[in-house]
């Protein structure tokens, strides 16, 4: 395997990991801030809301994966 082939793959995986972690950090911050502003204590997330979010995330990941397809 050529060195340049491994290099771009490694950069892609590392940058995707950093971007995902940053997105998760921001989402957690916003969720906790909203719960704190309401004065409710810990955020209460319904199962249906979590499921809807999971389906959205799966769709987003599929869309990102499709970016690499030449079609």
C-alpha cells in the first residue's frame, strides 16, 4: 500500500473523530444549558425523541458516506 494512500485515510479518520467529538460536546452543552435555564435539573429525554434523533443521525451518516460515491 502506498504511503500517500495511508496518509489521507489516517487524516480523514482523525479529522472525522475530532469533528464528531466536538459536535457531541456542543450538543451536550446545549442540552444541559437548556435544562438548567428551565430549572428542571437533569434533562429528561423521551424514548421517542431519542429514537427520532438516532434515525436522523443514521441518515446523516449515510449522507456523508454517499459523498464518496462517484454516482
